[in-house]
C-alpha cells in the first residue's frame, strides 16, 4: 500500500505537466465544457440576461459563418477558373469535415443535428460558385429528395425525374452533376432494378446516404373509414404490409412509381389514400391519418450518389465492385480469398444475371477501403489475374450519420 501512495504525487505531477503541454484546442474545449456546466447549474437565471447572452452568441455565429463563406470563396480562387460547380465539389473533404464535427461534439446537441447544421453551411458556401444540380426520383416529396437534402444540403438544386433510369441518363449526359438513387432497404433488401443499371452504365458511385424512413398514411379527408384503395411505391407497401393487414384488410393496394406519385393520385379522390413520408403531406396539402406505420422500427434506406468521376480517399471509405466470374469450380472462392487473407471486411455480396450472357452472373460486392490504397489495391491486383472482368463501380466515403 505504501508503495502505491508514494507514486500518486508523481502521477499527478506528470498529469499536470502534460496538461500544461496540451494544445490550445483541447484546453479551449475543456473551458467551454466547464462554462456550459456552470450555466446549467444556475438555478433561476435572469431571463433578460440570458437573452442578451444568446443575442451575443448569435452575432458571433453569424460573423463566423460569413468569415467561413469568404474563405470558401478563396478556395475557389486558389483552384483557378473551373468549368462548373461540380469542379469545386469534393465529397472526401466534406466527409472529413463532418467526421471532425462528430469527434468534437460533447453535447448537448446530438451528432446528427450538428452534422445537418454543418452540411447546410457547406452547401451554402459551395453554392456561392454555382449550385450543384442533383437528379433524383421525383416528383417533389419523395424519400429520394430527402436523401438529396441530407447529403447535399438545401442549397443544391434538386432535379425531380420520372425514374431511376432517367437519373442515370441525366447524370451521364451532363444535365445533372450527380444523382441520388435508392439501392437497398434494411427490411426489404437490395433494389435489383438499381443494381441492373450499373451493368451497362459508365457512371461511378461517389457517396452513400443512409436515411431513416418513416411511413405515414395520407389522404385528402383525413378519415380512415373513407379509404377504399391505397397508392404507394411497392417497397413502401411491403414495409407496411403488417399494419395494412391489421388496419385496412379489405382495401385495394396499388404500386406506383414513387410515393409522391401515390400522394398525387390520392389527392384526386376522397376514397383514396397514399403511403409516403410526412413531408409529402405538407407538399401536396394532404392530411396525415396515421404514422409512423412501418413494420420495423429500424426501417432505413441506403442511397447511392452517382457521378461521372472518381474521388481520392477520405480516410474511411467503402468500395463497390462488379465482378464477372469465369465458369469454373471454386471461382467465387478465388475472388473472395484475397480479401479475407488481407482482413478486408466485405459488407455485401449480390449476384445478378449478366446482360447478353445466358446463365452467367455478375457479382456486386461492397468492401471496406479505397481502391487507391493498400490492402484493397493489392487484393484487386490479385483478383484481376483470374476473374473474367473486375469493374470498380466506385470508392467513396462511408455515410456520416
């Protein structure tokens, strides 16, 4: 025991010495945390004094945002005169900034709240050059539009399109800078029609968005007893099938191209309803009858950001591959073994019929890492030696919450 007590002062002295050597940023963060604690401990502060403090902080925030916007403009100048807004956009840099936001956060606001605020600031700063044009499955009010806002902010210009295929076409033609398309749902699995478009498209995956999806029953009258038919996207109908079976057992369900299209159809009749996001009700002037009505509490849809170019590593990336395998014993094993040997985690594998090749398949594989960095770079070089064809669909930052 005596030995332990004699060492304690030395440890405290070392800790004190280290604290003196600490960089200003941690000290400033600690001071801010103590200040917030002091504010929280005040039993009954004077309201006018509190409001004066908030007004002062608001002025400081506004001044700092303006200063950030000026420096963002300087970034554009430093890059020289570029062709369009897309030339100024760097998803790997945005991902790094947002991860730092999360790392710095010690409350009271949640990570996703601060990420959303900073995303909007970056979106507004980038739009000083020219707003990005983002294609998505429309019309206005879809979950795809929500995914656009979550990833690019509200300063980007959304282009509602009639189908996922049209999103691919508009990006490939250069009419949209990027596109946002759904690829899988936590309950319903992969959206095969999206994967099939990659079989022939030259586009690259530049990012991903994970969107928590809440479904609502919406109608013109707001009365459930009036409903004789329900419109929605097929995936949304599937996500709510148990609720529909229990609450609207005899009602006709009709799948349409998008949830927002379902809302538009339901608006034409008092006996029709739609399943969509709550925002769609506000957009189209409809009433919410019930919600959330999705069967799974963790209902989440993953979207991909598609573009015409690849981007450098962000430090925490995912790579999507499309692999055509020669028809021989152990072919799939020989594709996966180099990944396993290098401890590269595989997030997803999916097979789809190869276009123009009867009974041959393309494997879609998501793995951790960036194609330009080892160990994935080394594994792909080995796989390429014996695979029929390996195509990198994209290396992109893992979604920030």
